[in-house]
C-alpha cells in the first residue's frame, strides 16, 4: 500500500490517494478544491482510480467529486448513508459503507470504521497502517460537534473506538490543523479527547467538547 497527501483549497483540506503498489489500483479519498493536482499525480504515477471514498458529506471534502465522476461514469462513490441527507446532488453511482466492511478497489482493500459525531455518517478509512480520519480526529484536536447532525455523545463513543487502534497506526486527518500527520501512540498521549476516551472519562470528554 502506498499513499499521497494533498493539501488543497482555502481551508487547508486534505485529499488523499491510496494505491496498491504492484497493480497501481487506487482510491481517492475526499476529493475537493483542486482535483487537477490529484489527476496530474494519477497520470504521472500510472494509477487507476477504482472508487471515491468520502469520510463525510461536508462540501469542503466532496466538492471535486463531479470532476472524477464526469471523467468516469462508472466510478462508485462511497459514503455512509447517514450522511446522504447533506448531499445537494447525488453522484450517479452512490454506495453506502458500513462499519467493519472492506471496500474493494481493484487489488486494493480499504477498511471502514463508522465514527459518527462530527456528522452521523462520518467514517475513518483504514489501509495498511494508515487511518484516514476525516473531520473526526485532527492532530491534537477533535472535529466540531456544533453542526447539524453532530453529536458529542456519538463522538465520545467513536473516540473510544479509535483509542483501541494500535500505537503505530498513523493519523491522516481531513484538515491541516496543528499538523499534517501523527501516530495513534502520540495522539493517545497528547490529544486530550483521545486520552479522555481511552481512559473512559466520558463526562470530562463531553465537557471538553462543549
Ligand atoms: Fe466536516
């Protein structure tokens, strides 16, 4: 498994490409803002995009989906169905993801962890030791829970789930807030929210995110 991080747009969003080294089969995660940068890389590296994976449906993470679905009408777009209500228009081939599922993108397999809280359909994607955390977990921070469909209680449960991931797993967040990447080992120690969830301190977590 190989991956590339793209910092794009006015809100320091991250889009990602993840691919199988041998087959060059790839998936694009949260395409937004400047899809040409991603497309140029795909071309230069000889990758073949098999699907779009969305961590959630906020516009700053999905506004370049039409760029990719226009180029390939058979391109599936994966999004947890609990976030469908936020879509202004539906991609032609929209498919839901479920917790624990593996999405097959050619020879590449990507795992799904349902992590509601920031939005009801927020998910993290797992590939090798990489965890693409969208707006659920940032470096030293957690996602906002003051938006339509947000839930601090659900975010606590999601952080408890994330705290069980191995220390060597890498965090690849949805925005460049406080940093671009880290490990779960470091975040369990220095990310207040992950630390509280790991220690089962629910009431303090809910107070901290309020
Ligand atoms: Fe978001």
